[in-house]
C-alpha cells in the first residue's frame, strides 16, 4: 500500500492506491448523503466511513500509510483555505475579545480537568500533562464544516467559534512544544515559552499585514491578464506556500491556509476563487474526514480500563469546552452554541495523543482512551450543533452550481 516517494511506484502499487481512494470517496459520499437524509451532518457519514474502512472493521485503509496521511493533510489545508475565504476578518475582529476569552478558558479548564482526573486515577506524572494537553485543542475543520453546511458561517457565534478555535490551535502548538520539552527531559524556560508564543501569533499578524497589501494587486493583475481558470489555481498555489511557510516557522499548516483565505476574502474575485478551489476540495476534503475516522480502532474500546479513562476524558472534554462558551460574560449571543462548537478534538487531539505515545508516556490503552475521547467529541459536536441551529432560510441549495455554499458539499 505504501508508495515510496523516492522511487517510481510500480503499477500494482498505483492500482492498490486507486482502489483504496475509490473505497474512501465512494463510502464517504454514500454515508454522507445518507446522514443528510436523516437530518444529520454529512461529516458524520464521512467519519463513519473511516471507522468502517479502517482497523476497526474492514481493514482496507491503513491510516498510517504515508500517502494517505499526505492526502489527508492536503484536504484539511484546502478546507481551511475555503473557510478563510468565507470569513470576514472585520467581523472576526469585532468579536476578537470574546473569541480570545473563549479560547483561553477553553484551554485552561479542559487542561485542568484532564490533569486532575489523571492524578485521581493514579496515572504516571507525565501522563497527567499529556492527557491534559490532549483536551485543550479544538478541531476547527469539523465545526467550520458543520456551520458551513447550515449556512451559519457568518453568524456572530460562528465568528467567535472560528476565532477561538484558531487561537486554540496556536496555544495548543505552544503547549505541545512545552510538554514535549518536559517529556524529553529538557528544561522549560520563560524564554522558550515566549519565543514559541511570539512565533505562533507573530506569523498570523505578519501574514495579514504584509499579505493584505500584496495580495489585492496580484489578484487584480491575474484577473486582468490571466485566464479565468488560472485565478483559483494561483490562489491555491499561494495558500500552499503560506501553509508550508507557517509550518517551517513553527506554526501549523492549517493556520497558514486559513490565513491565506483571509487575505483573498476581501477581493472582488473571492467568489470566483472559491468556486474553483471547492471543486478541488470535492476530492481531497472527504479524504481528510475518512482518515480521521480510520485513525480510531474501536476494538480497543472493549477494555474496561479504556472505557473508564475514556469516559472520564469525554466528560472533561465536553464540560471544559461548554463552560468556555460562557467566558465572554459581557457578550450577548448564544453561548451554548459557542461552547458546543468548541467540543470536537478531531485530528488535533490525536496529534497530541500520538506525541505522547511516541515519547513513551502513554501506553496503548491510554492512547485508546484518548482516541475514544476524540471520536466521541468529533461525532457529538455535529449532532448537537444540528439540533441547536437550523439551516438558515434563504441559503442557496448545497448542490447548486456556483453557490457560495459549494464548500458545504465537500
């Protein structure tokens, strides 16, 4: 299954890859449409497709195959670029204080609950830190996808959730760096924490300030002299470059992709760019959600210890984020929507848990408990958001060509 990128793959490897991709895309589409027919979010069907195709049931998809991990990363980069294209930076800045409060409480409370629960269960000291850190981040891709499906991406609550989730991811990267240093036996200094913080937040600020001046004239030039189909391709090219730059500078690729989307959003050609990019996303984005589902081996949930630890982690994860929705007490809005929107951990939580396993801090059962928490929060948030929010009246049909909501169908 694995393709060696350093050598030309033989025909059998390519054939195997095509069959796996066909299974992932076909089942994701089938179950996604089925979920929509019963009133649930399509992303749930795509996640279920991953669980079925992964180690839990049919074992057709190896989630650790490098080529599938690459496709998944491309998918989430494209998804976050699309979300950035639909996000009004001015609206987000208006709720900036609320988003920051939600993010800070949404990190501190879950971390504290996870750490305390781990201590109460008598787990090793370093496991306390890793489990607490695993509960901090929010998977912005999953919540954003559901809000887009419902035509609610421009709601004030959605802007708070998106802003807080991005801040969450940045803080999560800082926490991950600090915890990794502790686990590796290194010394954590105030200087290293400040350096990581400035790197993470400084990239977004610098990219917006510099890119905000450079992108509009470049887009006008391409629109005037280039072919219409070239504009989305060039925009996606820039998004990839910004994503890689963010990763190289110590931030995250998804942060870079989202920032790139923010830069193109104010341009008159944003809708044209979005339509072209969404068509690319039809292929890559479902692979991301299927891959997240495939990372979970549900067979491990039969272990009583896994069920106990996993159940406690789920409670800490849900309570910690829902409480965060009420952090901006001065802000008038549906705080429960914000709290629920912050619940899913998705691939971000698995990244933290995987780091714990790699460092030898978490054993297989603790990792399975983390995976159980990630799976539960990932499935729970779309269901609850669907109950709390109805599809906005007047939103274009999801399958209408040229609709601004085309992103919701990927």
